[in-house]
C-alpha cells in the first residue's frame, strides 16, 4: 500500500503537517517495499481548489491511503470517490513515528 503523509519538511524526523492540502511536502511510503520518498507539494500556494487538486495528484501517484491530522470536506469527498482510505491521527508525530505505526 502506498501512503501519503503531509510533512513539514523532506526528512523522516519532520512533524506531520496539520495542513493536508497546503503542506510543504508529502512523504510517500510504500508499506510493502519500505520505500520512502518526499515530494514537494506544488499545489500549496494555489488560490482555490487546492484539496481536490492535491487528491488528484496523489491518486495519479498510486496513493491508496492518506495519513493526516485532518482533511477538508472537498478533499475528503474526492478521496472517498477514488477509494483512497483516510487515516486521521494526532499532529505531534514525526514521519518516522508514523511509518513505524504503519509497519505494525
């Protein structure tokens, strides 16, 4: 399963960004291969429609789950439509802590 995690930077010690669609980076984690990839969020500065644009981007990158502290209603509607699972979590976790949880 490929998971997208909104991240405050491009390091595994970065905190979960509480801004899903406007996060600085996404951490893509593959639970099968254990591959970690950080991707800059080029949509974060858009004036409107950021959530839906981000969800389409994630779907295009083979993401099957999103791990976030919250997701806006427009983004959630599209996540549901595309059968991308949403996992809601607390904000004080690092990318590595989240990855460790996903591996358990």
